[in-house]
C-alpha cells in the first residue's frame, strides 16, 4: 500500500503502458484438435502443447491458449462477457479459403456469411467481408477482410 500511495495512484500522467499479451479460451478437451488445426490453417504456430492445453502464436505479441478444462457452464455470446473473437485477413480470397476449410470440417457459417457488411466500413470504396462461425465449444469467431474494394 505504501508503494502505491507514494506513486500517486490516480494522478494524471501516472498510467501504466500495456498491450494484449495472451488470451485463454476454455473448451472441452476433445475439441483441442479443432483449435490447433484451425489456427495452423490461419497461419499460427504451436508454442506449447500438452494434454488439455495448446498455445498458439502468429509471431506477434499475442498468444492464444486453448485449455481443455471447463466447469460445464455453456458459453453464451449474447450474455455478459466476450461476444466474438475477430481475426483480420489480408484478402477476400483468404476469407473464402477459410470458409471452404470450415465447410470441409462440417462447420456451419453463420449470419449469411460470407458477405460484405457495408455498415462497418467508412465509405463506398471499402469492404468489410467476413465469415462468422462457432467453434465446437460455441465460441463465436469471425475472419474478416477490411480494405479497398
């Protein structure tokens, strides 16, 4: 407590600088291979793998960790908490390739995707072309290309 008080907590200019470091997604252990295969397809590499856990990285500052240990509570994207996790793609073709990959795995694409969502662009010359889907653990994911038409 003394250290915090001497730093002047709450004083303007006394902020800590951070960046996102990792995200943990809990799911059933039987679904670990789904996440590993999907993220390898999306260009991520395995950082760590053991029974019930796989860590993935795309070489950037954020790692994803999929833990196969849950308490049995179902995920509800419309409840409090995270709604969905979006991944940026470099092109429309990458979004379409991912759609084909998912369909080949029997994953249903949601909300009429793939499609362009112009309401999420800043003008007529831009696209917001995405797919949305649930993982086997009902985590909602999006793969999206945003950029010029």
